[in-house]
């Protein structure tokens, strides 16, 4: 082989030590980046227990709302006599759009339309 003097040996050892340190720094940087990425992913992931708790609360709220709605549907829509209030009947009388609807017309009006009007004698 080659015949190296002491200076060359020292230079070779120092450069290999620098490269080794640089590699360690790269590894440390990579380890830091990997640790950062892992922490970021873990932070972005949701906790399964927390997710289950939120979903359970949502289901219970929905169930309560449904029970309340069913209870409200079991009530009569309007109290007895609501549709015979004077206010409602007066609206039916003066609103031309709904006063002549089938079912609200006076049946005698329909009969009178079928027969020609006879002049009085």
C-alpha cells in the first residue's frame, strides 16, 4: 500500500470524524422530522374514545328529539272548535280564493248553476 505520514493520517481521521458527525446530524434531523411528523399525525387523528362519546351524545340527542316530536304528533293538531272560530270563518267568507273552493261552496249554488234562471212572472 501507500506510505502515509502522520499529518495525512490525522487529516483522514478528522475528515471521517466530520463526515460521521454530519451523518449523525442528518440522522438527528431526520429523527426530529420523523418525530415531528408522527406527533402531527397523532394530533390530527381523533381520539377514538372522544369520537365515540361525541357520537353517543349525538344519538341520545336525536333520540330525545324524536321522542319529543312523536309526543307532539300524538296531540291533536288544533284544539276542538278551532276551525269554527269566528276569525277563521270570516276569513273564509271574504277571501274569494278560498270561499269558492270545492267543499266550501254552498251546494245550492252548484244546483242553481245547472238550471237556467227563470224570470219571475
